[in-house]
C-alpha cells in the first residue's frame, strides 16, 4: 500500500506543478526553445515533484543519484532557455555522468575499473540524449519513460523508480495529445539518466540476464536515437541537428494521426517491457531475447526507412545504404544543402528528373519550376522543353539549378548561353557535372568536364564564376566505380554479400577521402556562377 501511496502522491505533485508551469509559460511567454508552440519547461515541474516526494517518502536510492540528476536538469534547463552548442551540451553531460561514476554508480563487467567507468559514462550519455531525442511528439517521451520505469521496477530495479513512475504519470496528463507541455531538455536529460542508473544497477545485481533485460526495456528511446542517427548519416545530415525524420513523423507520413502514432510506439514499448521481463526472470535465455529484440528492430527499421520523408524517392532509406550509389546520392544531397544559400526567388531546375532536391530549396525560393525533355520518363516535371532553347522569356529567374545534365547536352556552350539569357542580373547558377564517370544514358552521353572547362563555358556565356569545387576526391571516385562493377554480380545467392560489400566499400571510401583527398581525380565538380550587371 505504501508504494501505491508513493506513486499517487508523486503523481499529484507532478500534475499540480505541471499545471503551474503551464500557467507561468502562458503569462510570461516563456516557451523554451525558439519558436516553440508548446512550452518545453516541463522539467522544473518534474524536478519539483521529485523533490517533494523524496522529502515525504524515505526510499533508498544509489549514492549521488539525486545530486547528479539535478545537475543534468540544470544542463537541460540552460539548453531549453538558451540553446547550447552540441559539443558544449555533450561536454557538460559527460561531466555530470562522470560525477555519478565517481560516486560509485558504475558497471562491473570487466576487471579494469577505468574500462567499466568509460562504458558506464557512454551508456549514461547515450540514454540521456536518446530520451532527449524522443521528446518530439505529444506524450511520447513521458509515456515511453513511464513504461520503461515500470518495467525496470518490475524486474527489481529499486523502489526509488516509483518516484519516476509517479512524476511521469502526473506529467502525462499535460503532455498527451493535444500536448500543453513538453519535458524539454531538462526533463529528458534528468529522466534519461535515472533510467540509465537503474539499468546499471540491474546489470550489477542480476548479471547478464538482468543487464540485457534492462537494455531491452529501455529499447524505445535507444531505437529512436539509433534509427535517426543512421537515417541522418545516410542523408549526409548532422546527427545532432534536429530534422523531420523521427519514427513518429514517419508513422504520421504513413497516414496515422498523432495519437495513433504515439499509441503504436507505446505498444512497442509495452512489448519490449514484457520481453525484457521474460529475459530478466529467466523465462527466455538472454541471447535469444536479445536476438528477438534486434531482429524486431531491423524489421521495423526497414519498414520505417522506406517512408519517403523528402520526396526524393531514393536516398535515405535503410536499403539505400546497401545500394551501389548510396555514397553518390549522399554527397550530392550534402552539396545541395551547402549551397542552398545561393537560391532565392524564382528557381528553374534544368533537367530536374524526379526533383530530388526540391524540398531542400523550397524554403529559400518563392516558386520552383522543373524542366525536362522526356515526358514519358519524368512525371514530376511541370515544364517540358529543350536545354538548348529554354521556353522562357529573358530575365525570368533568380536561380538556375542543373545537376548532372550538361554531359547529356550535345551543345553545352549553347545551353549555358540559354541559361544566362533567362537569368536576371545577380541571379545564381548552381551546376554540377561529372569529371570521371562511366558511360550512361547512351547514346546521349557526350562530355566530361574539368573545372577549367566549366569556367571557360560559363565565362564565355557572360557569367561570373564564384566557385568551383570537387565533390570529394580519388577515393570516392574509386569506391563508387568499384561498386558499379560489383553490381554485375548482384544476383542470386551472391546478392546479400554484394550489398554488404557496397556498404563496406563506400564507407571505406568516405573515410579515406577525408584522410587523403585528391581532387584532381574527382568524380564530379560543382560550379556556382552569377550573371553580371
């Protein structure tokens, strides 16, 4: 009965303090993150409820638990109020979890204390930031953390976890759809740390089964963080920069409502809690439980990754990492993101294909036109014509985009003259063209370009060249070309092996290119040019 009273009392504290936080946010317009439509200041209410409950109820907890949780709260609160850089935030989190390790909260899995300390710190930082990443939809992180806390308590994680259960239960009233309050970084870092400590304690007390069971129970935020990290890497995005690519976003893109998407994720969390309980209690051997969890994660990842979040139709899917041209698509997308600042006003994409980069530029331009020559091949184009005779009046566009088109034009000088004609004064041309690549789209594959050839063509057309740079160097060229040769063997029983080789070769090429970049052997060049006055 005392445990029920503890949970209910803590839930009441949490609900009341969360209501106060909402009221303060409304009256003072303090919503946390810049442009946040919903306040991200749930963390102070959660900490206040935790303190009140721990004052009323005496429950044993690991040494330093509350102190370090409070320190992480302040790291998150500062980030909620005035966003910290990812490096500073990571550094402060490491200092806090380092203090926890110094207090004795440490995994005991090897004979070397310093190795165990590093493993513990890595695990704590990972779960702190995983729950932080998870706090992106109505009730998602609070509900997921509540399920995990109950699961960890159920396998013997300690009665102090009931404080977490109560706080999250009371807070959930305010964060479920339609959300009025989010945990914010303060709440997410604090509760991610508390969950990580419970998992560490279970691993030490119950051995491999307890540790693996705990790991499975906290699988929701772990999966979310791992999944979006892979997706962002595949797209060439920074893993630490927020984007619209989370699991809930993908379910919503699939046509699920926000409550249904969140409910589906919670259901997976309940299944994981049940699987973790079975492992910890010895109903299922630990390696089988872990294997079931990993296979489930891979299947779900493969399904979610196929949701086209940007309309590019190709890269970013998990399968894309196992394709021969994944690295090329990644580098092209990165390049377009890097040059998006040159775009404005009316944009014309000459040779737009399926318009894979349209979403990258849409926030920068007022309108985007996609021109193609083949009506039967590219349904996404909205203008049909020839690059040698563009069907537009002079001075019509502020930005011209042309990717991998110039090699297919029999008269490239005339094409650039036409581009210059339809550009307004000070308009920009963003153009990429291959330097070393195989024959493709034959027989309409006429030229390859050096940076000097591109400059010559542009200047002869009356354009001022602002920048020409290589898109990677020799290693990417060699790796990409090798994968295209490997693709000849991508059939039958060799197909899985060849696809794994695609990934290994391209990752190796990307790494070597960053270590030793030889741009004279680049597969592709980018040119930025401007129409002079």
